[in-house]
C-alpha cells in the first residue's frame, strides 16, 4: 500500500508541475502588469512621489549613451519634466517575465509621446530590461535597469 501511494504521488507530481508553473506565470504576468500600469498612471499624472516609489533607493540605471543614474537623479529628472508645460505620456508592452523568489526581471517596450499645446512634438520607443527585488515590506522595486532606443 505504501509503495502504491508513493508511486501515485510521484506520478501525480509530474502532471501537477506544469499546471503550477502555468499558474505562477499568470500570477507574475498580472502582478507586473499591475505594477507597470500603476507607475504609468502615476507618471502620466505627474505624480512625483508614486513615480519615484517604483525604484529602489539603491538602483543602478543605465540608458544607452547617458551617464548612469541613481535614485536621486531619476527623481530629479521626473521633478524637472513634471514642472514643464509639456505633457509626457507613457504606455508600455511587457514581453517576458522571469521570477524566482524575491527577484524578477521584466523585458518591456516603452512608448513615450511628448505633446505641447495639444500637439505631439516627439515620440520615442525604448526597449528595456528591469530587474526587480521584493523588499522587506513585500513591495517590488526596480534595483537595476538597462534601456536603449529601439532601432527603426
């Protein structure tokens, strides 16, 4: 009887593992979709506190051709553009999410449209890889990102 139970548990674990993995993937996709949506909404409303809140105080941020940024320089950049009369509107598309325990990496495309007096004056598309760490309070923060302009 014990052997039969052990065999059943081993065999059933092979069938349950793909379902568990698929469920975790759906949960991760929804989690990061919500995180990026919240950030995008905050940025588009020029909400400085919630725009900065996504980033870890220890972040290392790299954009192709620009000096490395930290938390303070990222937030200072937001503060500067939020004071402008121009409208900066982001949207995004998630491509891949890899998550293990308290770390995750997310490949994303960012679309930025800048308008002035109701007229679009600039549109850019950037590719990025964001590395997240879940902090002690359970919040996911970007600890590192790499970004570059998408080639035409």
